[in-house]
C-alpha cells in the first residue's frame, strides 16, 4: 500500500539517463533499457507520486527508432494516464516555460486524463537538431505524454525560467538546464550571459529544485559545470549525465545546497562506475524541507567489474617463467570469470528482496562481466594471452556481453621518440589511454591530431566533425567538413592570387589558423547540418531506415554536381515527356534525340492534323532509319499535345467531331492520316473504336 498522502507534501520520483534504445539490435540486451524505464514508471504509479522528474537522456539515440519510441510511449500511457486527479496547481505562464506547440501543462488539458505528469529536460543524446530544432521530447510533448522544459534556444544567451507548482502550502520552483556543450556553457557563464528568473512574490517560501545535464567531474579546465556557478538559493540540484549512482544527497559547503546524482538506469559502458547498483529516488518536499527514499531497480542486468594484475598474483606470476603458458593461463582466467558469474547471480538475487525465493535458475538474466587484465610480465618472463574475443566466446551461453568479457593491456614504457616521428601521440599519453575504457571522442581525437601536421584542414573543426559523426550519428558531418574546408582554402587562394608554392603554403596555414581561432572564439559551437548540395537520389531497395537511418542523412544519397549535370541533359531535351514513363529512357540518349528538338518548328501547322506525316518523309536519313520515324513522331505528338491538364491522345479523339478517331502512322497506310467526313453507318460499329487503341498500345 502506498503511504498516506499529506496535503502539503509533493512527492517526486527522480530518475535520469534511461537511454532507451541502447543495444536494441543486440539479441540478448535489446530490451534492457526499455525494461528498466518501464520499471521506473511502474514504481511511480505504485508509489502514487505527484510527478516524475527526468534529468535528460531519455533516449540513447538522437533519432530513436520506432521500437524505442513505442516502448516509451507505451510505458508513459500505461502508468501516467488515468482518472486520478493531479493535485498540483500550475502557476507559471506555460508559453514561456514550455515554448512548444501546446502552451499548457499536459494535466490541465481537458482532452487528456493525466494522473502523474512527467517533466523532462533533454540530454546530450536526445538534444534538438536539424530543421526546426526538434528532438524526440517534442514528439512526446505534442502527444501529451511529457512536459518538456528547460529548452536552450540560444546558447550564447541562456534564460532559465522555473516551472511554478503548488500543493497545499508547499510551493515548488522547478528549474531546468538542458544539455549544452560544456566549453560553450563555461564561456556563457564566464561572460555573465546566464540569467535565472525567480518568483517575485514570497521568494523565501519557494523550494527551489533544479535539474541539469552536464559533466560533473572536471575532465579539463572548461569541460564541466562547476557547482559554485549555480545560484546559491537552490535547495536541491539533480545532476544528470553522470552514470555512476551517487543518489544520497550531498551538501555543498560553499553554496549550501544539496546535490543528488541518480545515475543511469542501464549500463552503457563496462566501467567501474556502471557496476554500482542502480537506484531511483522519491523526494518528498514539504515547505522548505525535503526527505529522500531510494529504491533499487530490480530489472537491471547484473554487472560485475574486476581488474587484476597478473604479475601481482601468485597463481599467475609463477606461470610467467613457464614456456608455452597460454593454456594454463587461459584456464586460470576462466576460473576467475566463473567466480564473477556466480557473484553476479548472487547479487541479482539479493536485489530481488523477498521475491528471490520464487525465482528459478533460468529466470536469472545473463550477467555483464568485465575482467580487465594487466598482462605486463616480470623481467625474464612472458604471459602468452589468448585472443580476447576468442576467450570471451567461451562464455557465450553464460554472459550477455559475449565478445568483450576480458581486455588485456600492458604498461607502456615511455621511450625517447624520434623527432621525425610525429604520427602518434607521446608514449605517456598512449599509456594513459590504454587504461581508459570510456575515453571521450573529442579527447581521443585531440591527442592524435596534436601529433599530426595538418596543413589544410582546421584541427578544432575536424575534431568537432568527428564528434558529430560518432555522438549524433550525423553521417554527413565529415563530408561537409572536408568539402567546406577545401572550398574555403581554394577561395582564399584564388582571392589572394598565390602563384608560388611557398606563398600557397603560407596562405593555407594562415586560413587554417583563422578558422580554428574563429571556432574557439565561438565557444566550440557544434557543426550543424547544412543544406545538401546535389540531387537527392532514389533510395536503394536494400536501405532499411530503422537500421541504417534516414536515407536523406546519408552523404551518398546526394549526387555530385557532375552527376546532376549528366542527369539534367535528357530532361532538358525531352521536357515533360521525359517524365512520363521510365520506359523511354533508352530512346532519350539515342541518336534520334536531336530530331525531337527540330520537330516543333516543322510541326507548327500540325493543329490541322492533316500534314502530320510530312515531316517524317522529309527526314531522309538513310534506309536504316526506316523503322524509327513512327516512334519518334509518336513521341513528338506527346510533346506537342502535353499541356499540363489535358492528356494527349484521349482528348484528341473526343474533340474531333465527324473525323477519324485516331491517326495511323504505319508506312503501309499513308493516306489514312488525311481527315475525311464519316457517315453514321460507318461509325455505328463499336469494334472500330477499339482497334486503333490496341495498335497504339503495341507501339508504346
């Protein structure tokens, strides 16, 4: 039974980083994320909360699949709609806090019965992109299932306006700051262009709750959001984006507000932070005070992470001196993995609580196991390790991650490098990278590009394009970056008239540095999709939109300028007739195509329809062309009688009163093209009207 409700207590279920759609193509893990999200929504219903707050990354992909969208909408509809009245009073101006197509909170919509409203900001995985700046949350808001707040229309001028709610005597100001590129957000805070709005009346009576979705730990000087830049009048800050579950509220002694980091509800990377048990929280707000109760998620797949150093453990160290020790080493490591699997099963049974006794062995999900092994051998020895994937496949019927159960690495000794060797980063950097499983794309690219000698492509924009390609699945990002960078360099060289090679190198280097500086001065704004150049080609039959994405997002979907020119030539010759049917494509590029261009001049008096055969006789091109004039003349007639509304041949027959119904172009009956008056007896037979139609069909 849910606890008794206090008339002045607002009960909020808080979760973040659901990542619905993660590994949805994996045969084993495909439903993990949607199952965990559904458990969160069912918990909200069973605990009879007043509202749900999501702190970003509801979806894992920027363009979620139909399956992911269906799973989320299904869970929201089943658990959040109902006849129970919502006791929250909405006090804000909906047009300023939601900025959507429907400027009202969903539970006040007379056409929808919302029992538990859901409020959500967007994260870095499901942020708005493309034309119109829409995201997946806009679709959920338009359907009446989610209240999407905390939008960032302008990243260089951010205004945070709260959603004001009240229940009894408790007033709640809900602030939202959706995901912004960390370096950009740091610059905006530094320049004082982030403005927080507060209620004008009774400011000290409001409980100020804020949801953010940014880096919490300092990856670099500007790659995170410091807690002390947030207003000190906040009471509780919900921190999204970080996946480690640190759900117990922690007091910041400088700002005196509490910070809660719920973490993700599904493991998206096999690192120690993801191995912490997953929880969500129910926060009860009464006046200016709050209490938190955490709930462990039971449907989450168990995950065990362990690191070992072979040289530090006796059972492995003794194998280093033995020759051909691969078999023995593999057997010992398999024993370790067996122990981890049993530990994972025990942990999952413990998370089930009282229901663990009713669980059968086959109902226990396959666990995620990650064994990270440092295989640096002591002096004079060697560890002959097996291929990691082959080793992992030994447990294909017992674990969920069948290809990456184990990872081997060795400590790299820093050596003095040759000055001419600039293709790789420093050995110390490579050694550090070897021990990091969740290396960020931009950092990885930055370290490698720093060791290169790029002369044409700007480094900062290059790294941003790769980030867009990997994180946002923008398949056109690299294509556009290279094309625009080369076009910019060519334009700069042409405008400055560089002749000598030395001058060209200097101008290109100057332009490259200028582009990098402009990108950094703008705070590292993400590259946005540009209008594609070239013609959108027909979608291939083998293209699957669910698996491969939208056809228009693929760079190969657009023809080059040369291809467009080639494709445009037949259209310019044939005009509208070329679009009538695909069967005429072969005749468009054949030699008689030139004859169709001269036809309109010769057929100016063709309205009388009598001399229609004359042009064909006048074009004496040799005997080998005897069989072709009828086809060409048929095409010419289609072009001449092709004004947009009327159809060519049927209208011609209907408009001719007392004349022959069709014109026959066969060589054996040249005189039939001359119009003559027919008597009623001659046209009484209905069969005569259908014979020419069959002849015309055969000629096409």
